């Protein structure tokens, strides 16, 4: 079994910073892509940032220059450093991993349960 566990959400004032972490555990052989998505009330889930195993990144236009995604491959952990937070960044943030596991089917897509980020104005 594979699990993704997020941490680091909370309440912060506009202009502040938060750092999210997501640790993947279980029967993992390798991880292709790890990323962060978010879902605000009444809106669809959207990609925030993603990072491939070779270091390529993809950011939503709304967070470019403010958020940074990084990864510790040895720990199967991905981080999201969020700076200059805005009220519109308020959402539940979900970790996602596209990985290869030891059981079949080998390639699977996993989601964490989410962590709430609230930015007050």
C-alpha cells in the first residue's frame, strides 16, 4: 500500500509564507512526478506546481514567482514553499504522485487527503 501524507497548512496573513510537505511511503519503486493541486470552495481542483524526477517543473501562472516546488528523492518527499501569499490562495492543497509500485498495476496515481491553507486579508 502507498500513502501520501501532507503537512504544513494553516492560517497566515496576506503577504506571509507557508511551507507544505508531502511524504510518500509504502511499496514504492520510483516516483515519476510529484505535485501539488488545490481546490478552493466552489471551484475545480487545479494544478499548482509539479516536479518530475529529472527536475523539470511546471507552475500555474497564478503562483509563478511566489511558490517554489522542491523534492527530496531519498525521502520520497515533495515541498511547496509559498511566499507572498494572497487571500485567493486560500484552498485545500492536495499532494499528488505518479509512481511505480511493487504490486500490479505497477504505475499508479495517488492523492493525499489534503491540507487547508487559509490566507487572511
